């Protein structure tokens, strides 16, 4: 049986390559590029932590390592909404200048951030789970990850707005694909692997989206 640890190492290396490549493919540095690079760093960390499951299981430092995974997830992902808002502004979509819509986007981000910190940090209940011979620590809290789900749905909507404004369709496609994959596969025994694979695909789509936006502005 393939050691699942190697799969996560592969995901981590992929994110590292994408991070290095972003310095070549994204000529303009802006707040969206900063977000993407921070996201790539957190995803790299996430996969390295998961890869260490069998090696570090039962140690106190692995618990601390895993706790940071959830902190990063709770504090970085909510800003995806503002990434989308900035992208809409970059292609001069009229909705991006709508005061009510902008206010909603900022309030939504704040709400997702608050809920995420509450759910994934303050209510964090770490427990060890074994699947396919691989040990990992996960959050045993019964509360659903509403912030993640809602942010994903809003990203699909804002991606459709971007596409309608004659912007690239990468944002919509990426958000839609990760929503389908997570919805269909999360409950499977190997869902913890497919979820991280979906994140690899999603970040590729986000990078392609930014490349396309920068090309439109050139």
C-alpha cells in the first residue's frame, strides 16, 4: 500500500513550485498576489504537517504543529472574498464600485473570520484519526465549518460576476470544482486526501485567474 505521507509531500512540493513560479508569471505585485503567496505558504505548511502524521503522532510538538494548521486556515481563507472583490475591480466590473456590495463583502469577510477563529481555534478539539495506515489530527468539534462553506459559495457567485464582466472564467471554474469535489468526496474514507488535492487544483485556477487579469490590464 502506498504510504499516504508521500502524497502529502507531493502536494507540498507542488505548492512550493507554484509559489516559485508565481515570481515569474505574475509580473505585477499587488494585494491579490500577496494573498495568493500567503495562501501557498499556508497550504505548503498544511501538507507538510499532514505528511508528518505517522512520524510525529503522539508527540506534543505535533499537536502544536496541527493547531497552527487550523489557525492558518481560520485566519487566511476568509480573505478570499476580498481577493474576489479586488479582482472584480481590476477588470472594472461595475459591481465592484457598488457601495452596498463592497460593504457586504467586508462584513462577510469579518463574519467569516470571527466564525473561523471561534470554530477552528477557540472550539478546536483535536483528536487522532487513522485512515489507510496514516495517522493525522483533526478537529472533532461537531460544529460545521460554515465559514469555509459560505466563502466557497460566495466565491462561485463572485467568479460568475467576473466572468459576466468579460473577465477570466478561472475563478468561477476553480471555486465550482472545489465545491463539487469537497461535497462529493469529503465523506469518503480517503476524503482527507482528495480535499487537499482539490486545494492544489483550486490554487492553480486562482493563479491562472490572476495571470489572465494582469494580461487584460497590460
